[in-house]
C-alpha cells in the first residue's frame, strides 16, 4: 500500500500527515509506504514550515529531512491512495489529470489550512491529522481479505 498526502504547498498539512502516519505504521509494523507533496510550486525544494517542524517535534515526529515536492501526473500511477487535504487541493489536482480513471484513487479529507494562523492552529491541525490517521489505518486494514 503506497499512500500519498497532497496539500497546496507541501510545507504544513501534508508533511505533518506523512510524518504522523509513518510513525504509526512503523509502530504497528505495517508494510506500507507514505509520502507527501503539494499542488503548487511555491515552496518546492524548501523544508517544512518552522511551525510544522515545531508541532511535529513536540509530538515526537521527526520531519527534519522533509523537502517540499510538487505533484506530478505519474504520481497517479505510483500511489495506491491519494489523499487531498482540502476541497481546493482536489480542485488544483485537476490540472494533473490526463484520464478520469486516475481520480478513482483520490479521496478528500478536509483539514483546515493553518498557514495564515498562529502556532495554536498548527496544534489543532496536528490533532485533526493524528485522529484521521487512526481512522485511515483502521479503514485500510479492514480492506484486507
Ligand atoms: P499547506 O499550507 O498546503 O498545508 O502546505 C500552505 C502553505 C503555503 C501556502 C498555502 C498553504 N501558500 O499559499 O504559499
């Protein structure tokens, strides 16, 4: 199972999700892979936002090696599940679609964008993502025959 989290900039929501899910699947010894990227190129090549790094560190999630990437059409082939972290992310994803069948792999989980807020917003964002990751793990495990 290869899971991709996609947000807009790949510096706030999706790096948190990648780090949190990776930690959880490692603790459960699940053979899944997890990655993240963003639909825009504004922060490509940059580390995560300092507020993202801070909230992750506080929760024992290491994302120091994160480098922001942009979504590319081949990701539809590469991943089994693509999680758009807001409706506007899903809208932006449309520019990479070359075949509507690619959208079968895509789900939307709306997580409030913390970018314009303060550190408290990142704490809320982290909690919402951590809760979602628990649900996601249960859902994926339930798919197994
Ligand atoms: P993210 O947050 O999509 O969760 O990484 C954002 C980061 C940057 C911008 C918007 C959202 N931006 O407009 O630069």
